[in-house]
C-alpha cells in the first residue's frame, strides 16, 4: 500500500455523486478501473485540506450541507478521490503490510499517541488520545482474501472512536466475476459500557462482472443504519460500463433506496435515480474528464413532522411538499500538470435526504491545486462554494457557504519539516453555529506544525492553532509504525 485511502461518506443521504464514486471504487478494488491520474499528488492534495480528524490541530472542517446525513462526523467539501472502504487518515503513509508468521497473513500497524492543550469556554484544558491504524490481509485461497483496514482512537476518558472507512471485507474472484462483502463501521467518541454514540454501520455486498473486454456490470446492495436518527436506508445501485476506446468510456447508472425510521417525527420514503455518464481521457495532457447527468425522484409518506413538547404533546406537519422530481449533474476534471503539480475541479447539482426536512438540493463547486517547488517547498490551495435549498415548510430557509484552504510546507533539513495552514469560510442563512459559543468562527483559523523524522518511519510532531488573534490549542504526538 502507498498512502492510506481517504474515505468517502456513507449511503444514508443517497447522494448520486457519492454512490457513483463507490461503485467505481468497487471496480478498481479488483483492477477493473483506471488509476487516479493525480498519482502521488493525491495524498499531497488531501494533506493540505481540512479533515475530520484533528491531527495536530489542522483547521476545523467546514461542513458540506449536502452530506449532513451521510456520516456522524463533520462532512468536508472535498470528496473527489476519497475511497469508501479504507479509513480517512489525511494522506499519511499507510501501515506497511509484512508477513506475520501465519501463512497467508500480512499486517501492518501504526501507533500514534498525542496530547493536546486546548481552549474551551475561555479556559484551557489538557487531553490525551491514542490512535492505532491497522491494515491486515489474509489470503484464504489465491482468489479469496479477508481484509481489515481500520483506525481506532482511545482518549483519556476511555472513549473509543472508529474513523470513517474502517472496514472488514471479504473478496472472492471467480474468473470474470468479483464479489465483495463488507461491513463498514464509524463512531464518534463513546464509552465501552454505554450506547455507541453517533455510530453508523454500512453492511453490503457487491458483484462486478466483466462481461467482455468492453462491457462490465457492477451491482451493490447496501444497508446503512445510524443510531442518532434511528434510521435504516436500504439501497440497490448498479452501473453498466462500456469502453469505446482507450480514451472514451461511458455507461448507465441507476439506483433505488427505501428509508425507514423508528420515530414518527421523521418521514419514510423511497428514492430513485437513473442517469448516464461519459469519461474522456487526455493521455498527452495527463488529464481525465468525467460528466454524469441523470434524474432523481423522491417519494415520502407525508411532510416532515415536528414534536411539540407541551400539551397536547403532539406531532404537527411542517407543511413542506412530500416529493421531489429533479435532475442531477456532476462533472470532475483532474490533471497532472507536471512531475509535482496537479489540480482538480468538481462542480455539481444534486438532492439528498435530510432529517430536518425531507430533502435538500445543493449546487456546489470545489477546486484544488498542489505544487512542489524549489528545495522542498510544497503549496496546496483549495476553495469551495455550496448553495442549498431546503424542501420547504417551516424550515424553508436556504443556506450557502464559501471558503478556502491553504497549506504550505518547507523541508528545513533532512529530518525537519515545517508547515503553515490557513482556513477561512463564511456562510449565510440557515447555518447552525459550531462548537463553543465563546469562539468566533467567523475569524480565520490558522496554525503551524513541525514534523521531525526519528528514523525507520517514526516521527515526532507538534503544532499550534489560532482563531483570529487567539491561540486555540497546542498539540504534540508521535507516529510509530510496527
């Protein structure tokens, strides 16, 4: 393995862009798909963006409203290139699998203890956390193998976390047919002896059939459940690929999902989509363009209800329309401009499920550029914009958010690297304030980091983050592969 994959989000929101990306990942898992044109620059691009795991005080992630329902963690705006069945780990080196003394078993581990002094309610408090990254593969037969890729966290309150993408999977290959059975579990910090907090579980099975060199079919059944919503979404999605030439590919994609809630406050329903996609590779320019277009249809049993907590203690309708019929669109352009410079643009328009209202419809765009410069300098710049329309009723407020990120690293000597990161975002109507009310999140968030290599893959890291002119946190930690 080269770098840890970067997990996309679950299936609870039934977002066409996320579902399509997952189906492509399943084909690539068995060598049917072309590789990422950005190559090693993908990890550098992701390392320069805010992520859900606050490793050494990276900037806080601005949430993508269209993906609010897809994961119990914050949902960032940058999704292209992130995989589904591997843990998100900020583009860091993955555990290297080595033989473990048992025939057919290879495994690697990375241990990361760290301590943080952080500001909360105008006071500072210390905390400690340890992460264990695991990558293991057991070959049952030459065509069957069991894999575990996970990232576990344990803090000083004895709370456990599992990063998105932590997955146990079983793969089988029978000639032109490949089967993957998977269980993907994610949870926020939760105690061992209590409810598992904001956990989400995605269990499913996928089949890819390479009919002939030009045609291939992929079908995936997924059952996604989430504790905080008492919701289960069952989905069946498929795609038919056609390779017209070395540079042209296309196909048809379709899906059906049905959503059930335990609480009458939430609205059960059915979601359907059908569309087509086309890909054009530009080998001379090391570029790839993919465009997907289609149609979505959501049908709900009624409008969303709200609970009134005083007599007569009843649920009342929010007055929003129950159904949706609308197009969706997504376009991605990726290009490697040189040996150490790459960029990527994504634009889209799609609707996803939501628990505050029946659904939200979002228009979005994001762009990223990473470039290596003279004498160990690398600059990564990214930006995003998102505009969301809610389905109506008493929650008719629409919202928008736009912002950007900058990450600059410089190799100071053979073992020491310094970094500077900057994040700023502004939003409009309908955004929910984040975190501690004593912190002004309208101020820019920035920080500095230092990484000292100790040899044999081990390193010591420390960093400090600021909001506006106020220090927010100081962190130090080790990274120990074994």
